[in-house]
């Protein structure tokens, strides 16, 4: 313990009076902050009305500098089974994404390599083929976060898949829509501990004030994804969800129940999100302020007012 | 790369800064370990600003802490939609209260000449950072709503990964910009603690809760109140 307790000096920490220049800087900064937020608000709700179903991501793939010209097919198969299989088949027909059989004949190596690593950027760059895929599947491919080496490995596998992973989509059966809804809202917990769907997603008819808005509305996800929905639920291959659900996957029964629920609500139209809870919050704020004022309404008549002695 | 820097490295830098500089300031300039008076004789603005701000921010921080400590219980509470709405509306109420208090305090700090002379550069920096942080928080609550639920899925495992020294940024690096800003803002504020009046967090006079009342007696004739 130090025993040199100094008296507060003129230049004590952060206690020098502020100059007018600093004030101007502060106000400029505040104005910039306010304008930025206001601008974002305008951009979000007036200009950018249509948001893509899956948010473009900024995750940057690792690059280790010296990519092998030719990837390893074996490693590529592993990566494919980990990262791609939820949406793609090789010769098994289209899922959430296209069937990748002979994909190397449809596009150049360079394009595929770029696409595998940065599908979000390629699409955002307005690439024609990517745009066609987006329109056809109504889904932007999430960035799988692969390095250039990994992408080459996947490509090597796609060039020569050997056909042994061709899979057929097996649709989940026997799910109960009611149970699916309970899982969606969270009244029945997910077995592996993931947060309930409603935290981030809305569907028509879920709760008085609706579901969350971090992720897209899922009311018509059934017709949007068609058969792909079951594999989407199975792997949840969306970049935002991967971090959370990679080690907390849905069980088979949960997938079946949710699938049944989405099938059931598919005929409903997705509705405009209601922001009524904001009014609740604002109302609560006003009530709280009023109560505070009433509780402390004598605050000026106690010690301080006499101290002020009538001066302003 | 930037995400790694911001979400995996910066938290440690901020905490280290807070601890090291915090100790240094404590042993080199102990009397400064408080929140310098901002003219409590000016009472109107102070009441609406300071009371709103402190009740709001304490409730909000407590909410973040509870969500962090018992996420499964929060999820269980939120399992029934109306309970979720009650929680979210209350949280938003405190968020708005915090924002309102902060705005009043900012206006007050610069509209009163008396307060201006006791305002330091770091006060200004702090107010700007807090403004950004609170706006980003309220924004997240409104536009990326039901955060009390998804906080349990994203933020809690992420914060634990930081605490366990194996940061997992895949949990947060795809979140919307405003949410990321809110996370980074929290680290900035932690790092700012020892440089600003925020040190008063560490010198809070808890004993005031149970000390006896202080009796104020006036030695004046005209004043009747005592």
C-alpha cells in the first residue's frame, strides 16, 4: 500500500476545465453521431426495403498465402460433407442449392474457386450467374468461411466425386405441428440447449406481438425452401446461426416437429412486423418518470433550495 | 482479421488497461477516485438527468448480468410469449430511461457555465461513447428484438469463451452492425474506466445505505426549514 496520498493537484486526472475548442469538437462529434444514426435509420427503413433472405456476411476466409494449385480430393470430401451437404447433393437433385454434379463443366475453375470462398461478395458484386442462382433458389449462399486451400480441396472433390455420396433427400415424417410451435416459441426447450426460434424469427400468429427480427420471417419458409427445408433445419447452414447451433444441433424429432409446423402455417401470409412493444416501453418510461417526479416532488424544498438561497 | 482484433483481442486489451491503469491511478492520485461534482446545486437538470440515467443504467446492467449468469432460466421465463413481452417492454423502458437521462445530462453539461468549467476532455469523450453505446443498445432492442432470448444463444457463450481464454468469434462476427457496435462499445467503456469519472463505479459509497441520516441545521433566522 502506498502512503503518499497526494492532495488533488491542479492537473489531477481528467479534471482540467474544458476549452471551447474541445466543446466544439464534442458538439461536432455528437452531431455526427446523431446524423449517422438518423442516416442509418433512414437507410434501413426507407431506402433498403427489400432485405435478402440471408444476410450477406463479412466473415473473411483465412488465407495461408501459398495455396496448392491442385487441391486434395480426400480433404475436399470431408469439407463437403461438413459444410456443403446440408444444401447440395452430387447427383441427388437440387436441395436448398443446386445439384453440384458436373458443376465444373458449368463454370470455370476460377469462378467456382472465388464463389466457394466468397459467395456473398460475388453476389453483391452483381455477378450474372450468381444473380440467376439467387433468383432461382431464392436464397443467397452463405459464406462457408473456407480458406483458399480448402476451396481448392472442395473443387478437387467436385471435379471427381466418385459418386459415393449421392444422397436422396428424406423428408421428415411424423412431426406434430403443435409440438413444433411449442419448440418455436420455446415453451418446449431444445434438447441440445439452443435458443428457441422465436428469439430471432417471426411467424404469423406466434404470440400477440410477434417473434424476433434478428433473422428473417419464417411464415412461408416451407414453400420457399421446399424439400430443402428439412436439410436446412438439420444443419442450420446459415452463417449467423452456425456459431450458435454448430454444437447444439436440433434433434431428428425436433426437425420433424418444426417441419410439420412450417408446413401447417405455410398457407398464412406473412404479416408486417408489429412494433407495438415500443409503445409499451415508451409508456412505461413515462409512468416511471411521473412516479419518480411524484416521489421526489419535494426535492427542491429540502436542503438544496435553502442552500441556493434564492439565487438561480 | 478485423473481427478477430475487435472481438478476440480487444476485450483483453480493454480489461488489462482498466486493471493496470486503475491501480496506477489509485496509488498515484487517490483523491481523484470519484466522480467530480457537476454542481449539484443546479438541481432540475441533475434530477431528470442523473436519476433517470442511474436508475436506467443500473437496471440495464443488472439485466445483462442476470442474462449472463442464468441464461437458461431467462430462456425458461421467455418460453411463454407474454412473459417475453413483459420482460422486453420493461427492458426497453429502462433503455429509454437511460437514453433520456443521458441526453439531459449532456445538454445540462454544456448549457450551464458553471458545469462547463468543471468539464474535462475525458468527460466529453465518455459522454460521446456512452451516447453511442446506449443508442446502439436501444436500437438493438427495437430493431433486432427479443434480445433477451438471443443474448442467451449468442452473447453468453461468446462471453464465456472470452473468460475461458479461447475466444469464439464465430458466435458474433455475423451479427448486424449495430449489435457489433454495442459489443465493441462495451469494451471501449471498460477500457475507459480508469481514465474517466467512471472510476466512481469502484468507489461507490455502499455504507451510505445504512449510515444514519445527516441532520442539517441552519444558522439563519429567516429560513424556517431545518
